[in-house]
């Protein structure tokens, strides 16, 4: 019998994070900050059943994400057919879980590269050494040469300035003409509205003359990896994206080995931008159909 679902809630975030920490592989999708940001956009719901949290997406159609919890303790060949009595779609299944599901009768799986997370070395993105980072390093130097920006760690007193920058950014990029950018803007606003109540989400910004010109929103995934959820900047400052990327990691990523910059969703422009920072690997994910 399918578990009873209800909307993702702030009140259960600590319990959720405890179960998430027991997953052998944690991709960007499953951080609580990500679930909360995209909760309304995707109509995300969850159900707590025994030792797992099941996640369901209801917009634009119903599909299931990977369950969260101690995967290695679960007999999946019994659990999945027990919960799902008709054809069900799954998405964003981390590779290690997909391997555990390969022998489940009636389940077909296939890689979904559009959802693969880009993983980078924190030291590499801080130091920007070598020919592969030549362009990034030059843009960072140009920014540092021409602008005396102030770095701030985001706290509630900065949220209004971040909101102003986000509004201006949407005007520059004409978000109202792009369903993708409109949805992302909704996710960003959901995060900023609950900034004080999201336990692990934090960020940094660059200011010029008292105005926010760039910001980053991040969250730890595990003891080694930090995920960047959102990063926006004023395009009139040349090199500003390279600056917020490098400065944020230099100031805030001490102790982390890797930074996860999420997926490209199949967008060629986003893919090119993410590849230009030279990922060291990808966190692979799969989609699946269960016919029982």
C-alpha cells in the first residue's frame, strides 16, 4: 500500500536530515534546502514510512524521487512492489541506489545525464591555477583591479538587498518570458522568505557602494561536499561571477573538499558554463518505470 503523502514541511527538517545522512550517496536534489526551495514549483510531498522518507513530485505530473534513508538495510525487491500497485515513474535516482534496484522485477532504469550533478575541487576553484583556468583567472583579476567590492556573509539584514538584486536580475534576463527562469525565481524567493528557519542554508554576497551586486546560496551536503543552490550577479560588473564564485569558496568552504554545482537540465548554455569550470566528476542519476 502506498504511504500517505503530505507537503514538505519546515517542522520535520531535522528528522529528514538525520535520515538523509544515512544515504550512501547524497545528490543535490535531496538536501532539505533544495526540497524547500522547489516545494511549490514541483508540488513536492513526502511520506514517512518505517525507516524511509518517500518523496513525490506532483507538478507538472506525478512521479517519485528516490526514497531517503539507510538504503543498504532495505530489501528493495519486496519494498517497491509492496508500496506501488500500478505503473509508477521515478526520477533523480542516485547511481548507487539504481544499482540496488537493477534486479527488481518490472523496473526499467536508464541514465538521465540532464540531472547529473557537476562536482568540482574546492582547492582548484579557489586557486584557479593552470591553463584550464586561464580565462577565469583573468576575469577575476579584472574584477579585482577595477572594483573594490565588500564581501559579506549573508544574514537576515542582507535579505532585502538580495531581493532587490534578484528582482533586477530577473528584469535583465526577462524572467517573465522564460518558464524555467520564472520557476527558479519562485524557488529563490521561497528560500529567502524562510532564511532564518532553514537550518543549514547559508550564503555570501558582494557589495558595491552599499548595494548587493552578487550573491550565493549554499548548503552542506555531507562532511566533504558543499552544494551551491543559487548564484546571481549584476552583469554590468565584468568578472563578477568569477569573483563571487572564487571569493565565496575561499571564505566559506574551508574544510570542504568538493563543491556540487547541481545539474544543467539539458540546457546547452548552462552545460557549457558548468563544463568551463572543469568538473572532477559527476554524480550520476537515473530515471525509471516500475510496472507491477
